[in-house]
C-alpha cells in the first residue's frame, strides 16, 4: 500500500470502549501524522510526531492519544472521551522536512455501534 | 494559525471541458503547495505540487499556478475525463517548531465530470 499500512480497514466501537488504530510505514520517514476526515470537513489534524518518542497535539486532539516508540509505528487510540468518533481516519508520513508531500495510508473507517 | 480556503466545494463539468479549483492561504511563510486527489473510499494521492519559487507547473492535463503576493494558488484540469471525478484537496505548508513542516488542508472540492 505504497509503504504505509493502516489496519484494520473497518472498526466498530461500542460506547465507552477504547480502540487503537494501527499505522506502520517502511519509508524511513521521520514525521508521521493522524488526520480525521468527516464529510464536508476536509482533513483535520489530530496528532503529529516529528521524531521517535516525541509527538504534539494537532487541531482536534481531545479524546485521542498516540505513542511513537518506533520510527515505523504511530498508533492512534480513540478513547471513550471522544464523543463523536465515527469518521474516516488517515495516517500519513513524510520526510524531514516535509517538502515532498505526504504519503497516506489507505485509512480506517471507525463506526460507533 | 494557517488557514486554507478552497472553492468551489462542488464542481460539475462536461467531459472535455476545463475545471479550475482555487485556494487561498494566510501564512506568508508557506512555501510548498501540493494538490491531492481522493477517490471515493480511498486514500488521498499527490497529483501535483508547486514550491514558492515557481509561478506555474504543468504535468500533462493538469497545471497549478501560484501567486505569492495574493496568497492564492489554483489547480487547472484540461480536457476532463470521467475518471477525473473525485474530491480534490489543496494544502499549504506550515513550519513547526523543530524544523519540520505540516500541511494544512482545504476542505476539498468534489469534481464530477459528466460523460
């Protein structure tokens, strides 16, 4: 999938549950990002990480958490504090600096049931 | 912070016509402007980009123009085909502490090319 893999493709969450979305890249990119996509809203940044063991909040970080223990991996946890988690989640990575654009994963569609 | 406005939100054209999508940005320090195409249910894919030291770039039927003074850039698609139907996103770079950059995206334009 172009060097960046997201799993699962579809995920269903019950009310009050935490769920974790996986993102793995083999592009040797330093920076990784998580975006949320809702219809008509475009791409909104949740968290980003420029290097291992470091990450920063984006524009809509409330109710989400991340870790960056390895360069290749940047998992996103959607916690029970996120009241409206149903959305399409996209992970991306880029070289440092990001002047060559992002490579996106194929996305995870999360639905609350 | 950086803000990217994209217009129109929807665009319908006849096959063979041209399509133009426009974006404006607010951060004068932005120096990289990519365009992504996203087909239904798929990931965004980079189709063309432009850097601030260039005013225009062309790749077959698609072109991008940049006016740094006015802080706007545009995507032009000529001789549109049904397979051009998708959502198109513009983006502008924004410097982060630590030296790397992030992209700020417009809200997207849904382009429909009618046969």
